[in-house]
């Protein structure tokens, strides 16, 4: 090989590259494993996209159940069965949402009455900007007419059609609300049973105690955090 007309070897010009050992070959099994993992991730994301109508209520139900876990434990310590305690929490949650909606209705009505005046005020403030835009548009049209040499024939009109309405918006929302309520009740009423099963699945007694302590600490900390943040947001709202 020649560089600048003189025969030189690669080792002479690039000794650090020539002395470097070759890169190890990637095993075929590793490539296959990563390829399968990538395909699995793509399939999982696709399934989550098409199942979002079910996953979103399930996630919201899990979060709400975590928020009301301290209230659930407090009611269970007072001797109430899990089903009755979960039902009381759901009724209280629905009544709270209803009361919040009732409190917001007067504000929405007042805003709807003030909306025409706000729109007129904005229209008055945007009049100058609109006039400037009109002058720019007329100048652009004149420039287009001055530079348009050929193709004076009629141009095809493109009509953008509206997207077809699926007609299932209200039904889908009702389904999601019902699924959210059912899953929230299930998570609240059955959380204690599944925690007990997870603890009893460990064979040694020491492992059971460790799992029980871990589950208790995680549940208390997560539920206390979610409950505190929710109360702060409700108070600010």
C-alpha cells in the first residue's frame, strides 16, 4: 500500500490500530436472544396500544386502590369485612366525585356567560394583527401572480373528507367507567387475600416473615405517598 507516493505499511502509519487485538465475535445465540427480545417488546407495545381501552381503567383502578388502602386498613381494623369496607369506600368516592362536579357546575356556567365578552375582547385585540396578515397575504398574492409564467389551466380541487365516526365513543367511555369501578372494588376487597397468599407461598417461616414485612412496608409507604399527594392536590384544587 502506498501513501503519498511512498510504499509504507499500515503498521508504520497506524501502529496503535495494527497492534490492537481483533474484536471478539458475537455468539449466534446472543444475537438470537436479543432479536427475540426486541420482537417481544414490539409485540408488547402493539398489544398495549390496541388494549389501551382496558389497560387505562386497570391502571387507574390500581392507583385509586393504592390511594384508599389506608382507609381500607382502618375500616378492617374496626371489624368490617373486606367486601363491606370496599363498598363503603366506592360509595364515598362516587359521592365525592358527584359533589365536586356539583361544585364546579356554577363556575362553568359563569364562564359560559362570560365567554362571549371574552371572545369580543380578544377579537378587538387581534384586529391589528389580522390587518397585518391581510396585507402580507395580498402582497404574497401579487408576487405569485407576477412570477406565475405558465400552467394557467384549472387546478384540481382536493376535498378533504371528514373522518368516519365510529359511533362507539359513549359506549366505550361507559365501558371504561364500569370496568374502572369493578376493578377498583376488586383490588380493594381482594388485596388482603392476595397478600396473604403471596406470604404463605414461601416455605420457610423466616422467608414468610421477611416477605410479610416487605409487603407491609411497600404497601404502607406507597399508599401513604399516594394518599398524601392526592389530598394536597384536592386541597389546592
